[in-house]
C-alpha cells in the first residue's frame, strides 16, 4: 500500500489504516514498513464495529475491507476482502477516479 | 774665582788711589745708569726700592735697616755705600771694560763732598753741595690723586712731590714714574687701605687712606650679530630682534623703543610709515649699526568676534534646506562650517542647506578670535504638498480645507484663514473673505509653498422647509431653502438634491417618527426637522426559512423548527395558515417585530413527498395589508433497507460513521465523517496483530 500511496494521493485520496492491534503493533508496522500514512489502533473495535467489519467468528479482528468516504460524508465505495483476496491499490485508485 | 779675584784687586787699586773721590762719586745722583741696571722708568716691586745701581751689590746687606732712615734723623754719619762696602765696585764695573764709572770721570773736583750734619767725622751726604756739584734736593710730598676716598682694586694713584723723591716705596701696589711724579698702581686689596709711601730724597714718608672697592668685571666689546627681520617690509608696530656677540651695554636706537638684556634685544615700534633707516648704538665697544626697512601701514586692528546667536536656535528642528542665521558681536573674519554653505559679512551670516536628514552637529569656526561654536539640530526631510480637499472650487466663508504633505512640513502658514494640524495632515479653517481666494500655503521643511484657488461663498443659513413638520408620506418630497448657496448638503434620511438656495429631500422615509437632520457645508450648518411618516405600504416578505417553491424539504426538520418569515416592516397583525391540499394543517402563526413564526401543534408533523402552502394576510400597524403565499414540497420518505450481516460493512451512500481511536503514537484520533472534507478518505481495515 505504501508503494502506491502516491498514486492514491494523486487520485484525491487520503489513506487511513485501522486494525485492532495495539499502539505498539501499529507503531511496529509503521516503523517496519516505513509507512507515511496514518495507522490507527482500534483495540476497542470502535471503528471496526461502526463500519460493520468485525471478522466473522472473531470479535478481536477486522475483516479486511476498504471504504472510500466522499467529501460529503457519505460512503462512496467499499470493498470487502478475505484473507486470500485483497483489494489492490490500483482498484482503490480506479474507485477514487470513478467517484461522482 | 779668577774674575772675583781680578775685581777685588781692581777695587783695591781704585780704592787706594782715589778713595775720597770714589766716596764723593757714590753720593752723587746717577745720571747715566749702567747697562743691565734698572732705569728710572722701570718698575720695581713693592718690596724693593728704586735704587741707585751702585748701591745694590750685596743681598745680605739689604736685610739690614736702610741707613737712609738714620741719616734722615742725622745720627748716621756714614753713607750707605760705606756700610755696604763689602761690595767695592758698582755693578757697572763688573761688566765694564772701563774700570771707572762715567760719573766718576766727570768729577773734577777731586774732593769729597761734605755731609752737612755729619758730626761723626765720617763722610755724609749733605743738603748743600759745597763741592760745586749739583745736590739732590729734599723731596716733600705735594699731592695725591685721588687723595682719599673710594678707589678701585686696580686704581692708579698719582702722587706728586716738589722735588724728585728719589727712591719711592709703598707698602702695597707698584710704584713707577720719575721726576716729581709717581704713580702707584694696584691691585689693591678690597677694603680699607692705608697706603704708606716712603721716599729717599728727604727720607720722607706719607700715609694716604682709601677704601678699595671691588672692580666691576671687565666687559668685552660687543659687536652686532644679526637682526630679525634684517631688512625689507615691516609693520608700524613691528618688533625687531637684534643679537650681539656680547652684552652691548646701553643701547640706543634712532626710532622705536629698545629693550632687552644680555645679547638679545628687541626694538619695538611704532615706526613711522615709509622708509626707515634704523640706527642702533651701544656702549660696550661703542658700536653702531644701521638697518634699512620699509615701514608699512598696519592693518586696522580687528577685535575678536564671539558668537552671539543662531536662528533657528540650537536644538530646534530644521529642514533639509533650512537657512540658519548666525550673529557675532564683531566681524568674525573668515567663517567656515562643518555642513552646508556659509555666506555673509559683518556680524550677520547665513548657513544654507542642504543638510543631511537626521541629527546634525553643525560646527562653525571663524578666524577673528579663532573661535568655534557647535549647534545641534534635528534635520527633517523636506515636505512636498500632496493634496487638498477641496482642492479648488467653492468653499464657504467658514469652511475648512484639509491639506496633506508627504512629510512633516514643519511650520505651516497660510495667507488667509487659520491653519492647524500636525504630521502630514493639516486643516485650514475660515473665515475666508467672500469671493475669489488665492490661498497660499507655506511651510518650513523644504521652504515650500502652494497656492490654491477657491471661490469663497457666503455662509448659508437655513431659511425654510416645506412641509416643515407634521405628517408626511413615506415618499414625501420636502423642499428646503437657504439664504445663500449651502454648498454640499447631506440629509440623515431620504435623498437630497438641488442647487443654489433651493433643495429637495425625497423619500422613501421610514414610517413613523422621523427626525430628519440636514447638514450643509457653507457655514458648516445643520438643521433638524421632525415629521411623522405615515405608513402607506403593506409589509413585504424579506426572507423565509422555507423558501417559496422549495422542494425536497425535510418534513422532519421543518416540523421540528417551524417556518420563519421575516418582513420588511413591523407586522401589526397576521392571518397566515399552513395548508395541505387547501386544508389547514393547524399550525399557528405568532408575531415578533418583523418576524412571523409558524409552528406545528401536536400530531401536526409534515409528511413526506407532500406540497404545502403558507397563505394568508399580514398587516402593518397602519393596517396596510399584504397577501402572502409560500409553497414548498417535502422530500420522499427514505427506503427502509435490511441491515447488512456482520462483516458486510455499510451500504454505499450512507453517512460515514464517526469514531475516535488512537494513532500509532498513542495520540487520540477522531474521524469526523469527512462531511465537508477537502479530499476523499480511504479507510483500510486490516488484520495485523503484530
């Protein structure tokens, strides 16, 4: 994702990554992968629950998914993924470019 | 010894042959001193005597008292020569080739002289020579010069005798001379001197008393060395310095006044203008010197000048091109300044800029008195005229004109009116003389001036208004009149127009009580008129929270907040209702000033997808009525969707939920839903569990 962050930015998107990992985990990932976008720690599953992406059968983790929130505050695009199939950065760029 | 023996034999022969002749010869005065002996003019030391040469042969005998003293008293019957007779020959004989003295040859008497008072029977000198040979007369002291008193250490005393005194001796000094005159020369010891003089002829003696004073030191002759100046032009009051190699003693000059001491002297004027031959004479060496000069007339003496005053004074603000006037008590001569240009004459001078802007330390120097003075100023930038309001045209007698400069103009003066202000903005106030006005404005910083031309109008006074008061309509036209042109006229409400002395004020005016203030420039006057503006127009809708013709109106929002309609005037009464299909929904209207609010009653919520109409009448307090009709349509009701299963996310199009979590640094992070955001937000949920 970091590799294509510039493309996402160029398409008008600001990237936020959320997991149920703690701050240490989130920080570790930022440091390990030298991420420049925002990585959030949702140990309380607040955002995960609000966006209805709690993993099936596991209340501790999120289902891999992507939401694009338009500037009018509505959800403009989403992708629900699995462990084996993930949305690619080019998909996100295409979605951003295809928004109204 | 051989010579002595010969002399002795010779002497004995002579003595034996002519002892008597010899004896008479030795008593005669010696008229021919022999070679090698002292002459009569020769000096004999004070301890010695002036002797006949024939009497001095044996030093051992000289220590004995001279026989002449005893002879003088007549107790000695023998001449000295006899007593000293161990010397048997005169000195001349020692050297002589002749064995006889010349005097002896001249003695023709062949007889010994007879001693006048000799009673001893021995041979004596006598006062009278009876032998026919000349006798030496007894000498007596006649005079001395000086005879007494003060003498110098090296004084020469001349003494006189009536006859030749013979040998003269003194107790101090040196005797010289011959005949009846002798001189006794010093040196004498400073102090009291008793000079004892003794002489042989007459065996006399004399005592003279003197006081010996110390001699003045001997002064060498002085010669002229040089003069400064030595020639050429000199002033009337020149001082000429002259030098000598030694002290010249007393100096006199042919012109001027001489003073000095030692070897350096000065001759001071005044000297007469023209050619001057200056003769200098001095006593030591009796010298004189002539110097030639040309005496030039002295310049009149100029008194020293002292600084008197400066205008502007030190400490004042001045402009770049200021002219500073300085004064002296006397002519300062040449004047120089550290900045600016100085000019002038006599006691009054001016220093002109430009000067550098800022602090200025101005030093003034002048030659007469070698004076200087420092003045301190703050130099302000020159100011230029920028603008005037009004710049021209008509102004009133007591009007005012505002003028602007680019810099502080310093002091501002005007040809008419009164000027006041500070910095760059100034005001010129009347009264001005009615008619054409050429108003000249002058200022110091930059020494600038500007002339503005105006036409001064007489001040205007309010004359009348029609109507002057009372009820007027909202669109009334009020006519006002002045005695003179009021210039510019302004009113607190309505629109004013006109010219000359007659003007009109037109509505609309706000209904109700009206206090109408009229102001005009010529004379800077004002007038207040009071009216009651009658309301003749109905209230008009200004705004409505639910606009007429609006669609997609959220019925829930409108139901909750009601509908607010604002009018252009205060509403007096209202008959407005909310209709749905011409059926009164039942909402009620309330009045608050210019606003009417229509609110629902219980169970009177608006429905979705429905057209509503607000209609009815509103009246103002003057019962002016207006019919109001506002229609709007509510939006359709939302489709009810089944909630998505767990993990299926949210539907597209729904409002994104807000949330608050922590970021990777542990800071609070809140997502506001991005409503009104600047960019789309991509939220990626992922599993990491690192």
